[in-house]
C-alpha cells in the first residue's frame, strides 16, 4: 500500500483506461448469448417467485415498485430479507455474494455485529430520536476531526444531498458569488441546482425534468480530468462576478467511473486559490473508504469544505455531514449568530442518536480492523482477476479500481456520445445490455451496482473474491463471440 490506512495500492494509469474504453465503444456490443440469457431470465421466474409476486403488488402502491433507485434491476427487483457480512439472502432463500454493499456504506461488511450490538443497546436505553443533544454527536465530530485535518468544525445532516445544499449556501454566502462549477458526469445529490450534467459530461440539464431552468442557471460544468476546461470556466466567471465554489468527487465523477490523474486534485486546489473559489470535496463515497482520512488524505489535498455520507452513519439511516474551515462552518451554526449571516440548514432527524453512535463506532472499528486496507486488497484481487478473465476470453471489457471501489465496463453506457447522430439509440442499446449483464450476474449469485460497479469490504476474504470471480467467469463464458 502506498499509505498506511488507505485502500489504494497503486493509482491507475488513466490514459490506459480511457484508451480501453474507447476500444470498447468502437466495437459492436457484446451481449450475453440469447439462449444463455433466456436461462438467466428463467432463474428469476422460477427461483425468485416470491420476489416477483411482491414487486408486482408493490407497483400498485409504490412508483415503479421500489423506493430506491439501487433496488431496480432487470427483469424485476429482488426482495432481500437478510444480510450478513459478504452475503445477502432473498425472500425465496437464494444466497448472493454482496458486491453492492448498500451502494458503498458498509465497508465493514453488511450488518456488522459489533456496531449492531451498540445500536441495539442505544435503542433500548434512549430510543431512535430525542430532538435534543446526545453525547455521540460530540463523539463522532471529534472522530471525524481526528482523521480529517481539513475539518475544524463538523455538522451532521440527513443525507449527502442535504450536505451539498448546505455547502453551496455557505460558499455563496462566504464569497458573495453565485457560480458553482462541477465536473461533467458527477453526482452530487438530487437538489434542483445539482441535477446538471449527470452521468455524461456536457449534458447540462438533460435529466432535469420537472426543474425550472432558473434553478440551475448558476450551475456550470467542466470536462473531467481536463484542467484547461475548468480554468476556462473560472476565467470566464472572473469577468462576470466570480466563482463561489468548485465541487468535485476526488476519485473522479460517479464514484471514479470517470478516472482522474493522481495530481488532478492538487491542480484543482491551485486553480481555486488562483481564482478565489472555495474547493468542496464530495467524499460521500470515498470518505472512510478510500482511506481512514478519505481521498483528501490519499491525495494530500486540503479542501475548504467536505461532504460526508454513506459510511459516516455506518450504513444506518440519516447518513450525511459537512465539515471544513471554522470561518465557513460557523455560517450554519444553530440559532441566531451575531456578526455572521446564517446559511439556513435543518433536518429534524439529522444527528439522531442511532446515526451518531453507529457512525462513531464504525469509524472506531475501521481504525481497529484496518478495514480500508483490507477492503482495498480485496478490490485489487477482484480487479486483477477480472482483467485476467477479460484477457483469457478476449473480451473488450474494461476493469479498474480505486481501492475498494471497483469498476467493470462491459457496455460503456455512460461514455456514449449521445448528441451525435444515432447516439441516443446507441445509449439505449448499451443501457439494456448493461441491465442484462446485471441480471446475469445476479442469476449467478452476484449482486452488483447496475452491473458495472462493485464495492468490497472487510468481510471479503480471498475465498469470497475467488468464488466471485468464478461466478463472473460463468457469465463471461456466455458472451457473444466467446468460443
């Protein structure tokens, strides 16, 4: 490992990854063979009958039949009733290796018992919420500050989305400027101003249905990993009132789906200083996953504000938080503050005792077990194995990772150039292929995020990873063109 306490053993070759993705996009789509895909789909209809019945009923009561985007999968969502470390079990009794890990927050493994036991004790004693202060609000704030030197004050909030909203308000209030620059393709929650340039760069308000254009008129995007693109926007803004903040996912947009060069964040820090903009790191995914000190510790870059989520509550609800420089964070201090204008932030269930306690003990356990490094080694093993399978079966697929955040591009959906002739049609075809791959993985007993991203955890032993690779191989054997 390059640094103790961090999950990344070696930063990837960004140029090589993009060349491989370009090669993937230049080739015809390589789907699962039709006869094999039919057998995989048959798995759902024969082995997942209770899930199918429940989702069918749920569609009468819930939009689309699920309450969260992660739950959707082709041909229908699976109902999960039990999770334990690296495994999850559905309502029909089927077992899966869990590479979803709830979308990232359970780096200790799902339903980690030492934290679970502390939560149960708290519920018996205090209940889930009081509306007043609880001792673990202080304890978790001190723990975050211990591992993130950039955080002088820390406030828990209800979600990453809320935390981004608060950070942007602070940045605008502190600088007196309005413009916010994000990197194209990045996800920073679903507030009106941030549904901009989602998934694919240069798409601006393409996915902002139901949101008036005026809500995002001060949001801009720069092309990821291209410093000249960011500086061009910063320079343009300087002539028109300036930039309040630049917000980035420090591992790259969409949890590192679009990789960045290792020195990219340092260069962004320099540009923010040059143009007087506040630098916001969105560490919802990377915080306490890339390492005990987040991506900022790995890259040795000090942002002005940091967004927290997912792991910050140990996989329990109400996972959000914002930390940073004292002079900035004081703008969201509770109550009326003399001498400072207030950036309003609320949330009745933010910093509830369960979330604060679970987050505190999760961080303590990450430190005690060296979970980031262990999960990172599992991510390296998984990625190395996937690359070997890709070479063995002569597939155009691309595998890469940022420690315990692993990517497997089989369709390249989010890299499709949608505004060229035939681009939308191609994206739909690639999206459907990605959905089919996800279904094939699940039928083989693998749960992934949309068939293209995996998260590893402390619970992923070498044996778990190797069994996972055997299951991936079973799918790869059935891809078109494989003999």
